[in-house]
C-alpha cells in the first residue's frame, strides 16, 4: 500500500510537469513563426526507486542504469542494465538471489507534444535476460502437519551460473523538469520465457525479473527514474 501511495505521488508530480511544460511551449510557439528542430539524442539516468529501497531495506540492494535513444518522431530504442540482490526469508526457507541483468526493447510515445517538446506517455516492449546465483542459507523440513525439526546449514549452499529470460510490457511517463532533465515512472508486466533452476531448490528471486512463485510465470515491476538528455542533433518534424 505504501508503494502504491508513492507511485501515485510520482504520477501526480509528472502530470503537473506535463501540463506546465505544455503551456510553456504553447507560449513559445505563439511567439516563434519558425519553430526550432526537435532534439534527438541519448537520454541516460538511474532508477532512484532501487537506490531508495537499498537504503531502507536491509535484505535488498540494487542499482540500475536506464537509457533511451530517439530514432523517429514517436519511437525510442530503450534499455535498462542493473544489478540486484534480495534475501527471501520465507516460513521454511531462506534464499538469496543475486546477479546482473539487461532489458532491451523499444518504446512508443503516445503523448501529443507541442513542437520541440520531448515529454512522453509511452508503451514499451522489452526482452530481459539475467545471470545470477542462488544461495540457500537455511531451511526447515515439514512433512504433513508434523514438525520433524530444523535443519540448519552451517555453510550456505550456492548454485552459480544460473540464467533466466523473459518478455515484458511497459507503461510509463517521462516529463522534463528542467532543461534536458527528465523525471519518469513506469510499471511493467513480465512473462517468463526460460529459467535455469538450481539443483535441490527453486529460484525465489531473479534479478531484473523479481519474485517468483509456483503458481504463475507472471511477474510485475515498477520504477522511478531521473535522466539527462544528451542532444546529438536536431531534426524537423
């Protein structure tokens, strides 16, 4: 619930930024008979949600670099590269998943910008790939309703060289706060394509994909990011 409130707060800020920049651009357009060319370039930033979560949650650490490159009026090539680690402490098992990942794909901007603006409300498609390790810290054995005792692992068991891949649908928004500086938020729906499981237990957390379960191949994610646009050239619409 707290995450939902934070996400709605970010959306309200971004919506206000879109309205403000739209009105500002409208005033500029009224003055300029020959509008400038639109900026094309590389936009690079970081996911601030992972930075905040790493600072407040002891069992999680993560960092993600985000970027996109405008290839046409509406389309952007986009990617996210990161590293994550999470300890899942369940009722009968404690497992840590850690590793690196990349998600790459394309975004389509559905927002009708005034000339020269580069705000976006977008829908995107990604292919994700992760390489990671799973460490089994301890577990408890249950049989039926009887409790047979706890099996403490003195030395954690690590399975390395694991991997997983998935596809995901992304919905997001990006608004220009200051010149070439953008604030963004997104949510994603992920579907597992392939997964290499460790011998003797399952993957409970896959970096880049998130938590897993036995009932579905579907995962969800979210992010807040701040990025800077590096203008490379301009093109008329």
